[in-house]
C-alpha cells in the first residue's frame, strides 16, 4: 500500500505546481499543505477505538525517530499555516509550493520504521 500512497502524494504536489502555473496569471496563488501526524478524528473514522488512537499518538510523540519535535500536530497548527498562506501581505511570494508541516517526520524514517502492531501493543 505504501507505494500507492506515496504516488498519490507526489501527484498532489505536482498538481499544486501545475495549477499554480496556470492560475498565477490571474493573480491566484496556489499552494498546498502536507501535514504529518495530526490529532484529528481520522483514526476514529477508520474504526479505531479511542484507546488505540491514544496509543498511536503516544507512540509517535514519544519517539524522536518518528517525530523529532516530540509532539503530534494539532489541527490548530495546520490552520495557522493556512491563515499564513491566505494572507497576501505575508505570503505573496509563495507560489506553487507544497509546505510540509510534520514536526520533522520527513527528515527521519517515521512510520515506515515501525510495525503497526508494535504501535498498538498487539
């Protein structure tokens, strides 16, 4: 599954660049945000019970090899980035970029270094 997921993310990054090129002539800036592990209801929507969700978050946050910042992101972290990118005065020269907000996860092996069974204590 990982290769397909990676390909879809690469496609979104390229799509961001292509649309940005097309729309900047009209004054429309296009950027995207690639969030890392963010504490949302996503795992719950996938059917993972609350205790297991907490285990996953604790697992990642406690391992600097997963998230060097040592904490999972919050929705507010991503929202602040969206607000920044939306502000033409503060981000007018940022065009066609895929901004990574992941606490440093892409700098290290991250999720691929760990077995999901270990994360959940199974």
